[in-house]
C-alpha cells in the first residue's frame, strides 16, 4: 500500500514539475513586447467594458447608450479571447483598472446629460485612435502568431468602433452647437 502511494506521489510530483517547466518555457518564449501588448490590451478592454456600462446608465442620447452597449459587448468578447491566449502563454493579465482608466471613470461618473455624452464620446474617439495604432503595430510586429492573429482580428473591430465613435461624436457636437444659440436666445 505504501509503495503505491509513493509511486502515485512520485507521478503527481513529476507531472506537476513537467507542467510547471512547460508553463515556464511557454512564458519565456513570449517576447516582452508581446506580453506588454497583451497586458495593455486587457487593461484597455476592461476600461471599455466598464465605461460602456457607465454610458448605458448615464448617457442622455440613445446613440451614446447604444454605443456604450456595443463597447461592453464587443470588448467582453475580445477580453475572453485574450484571456484564453494569455492562459495558454503563461501571461497574467491585469484584473483591475489602471490609474488613468480609474481617473477617467471618476471624471465621467460626475457628469450627466449632454455633458456626459460629449465627454464620453470625445474620450472614445481619442482612445480608439490610440488603440488602432497599437493594434496595427501588434498585428505586424508581434512575434507570437496567436498574439499577432488576435491583434489583426481585433483591429478590424476597433477600426469599426472608431468610425462609429467619430460619427456619434460629430452628431452629439452638432446637436449641442445647435442647441446653444437657442438657449442664448431665451
């Protein structure tokens, strides 16, 4: 009985050691730039999800609420895919918002109505412009084929977000500018 237990323990330890060595080997083969891209993409996706939820709650226009819902939905899907890739590569992704995202969330949380809509959409345009550049770079330069594939696939979605964000931002600004003379005339 002791001999079987000892053999089982030896098999378990050997299996765990080999699995740990494999995970360490996988992690060590991923370039630091690929790892950094994955971490940054995960943090950005998390921010988009939470800001999208905020837009669904605080947005005053249907366009902003709809855009927020799309951000939450699309970035949740991309985040799930990225988590799978990260897990297979031994990369630990962030689980909380970074300071900049927390600051933006705090700022937007204090706004309501048209002010919220303008600030949120302005941020979405700027953020997606930055994201498009980062995903373009990763889709060309990532060394790992899974990371490069994720960046290429997600780039198309982010470019679509940017186009919708720009159109929505333009519409919100146009309505706001049209309403300003009417308020001044009263």
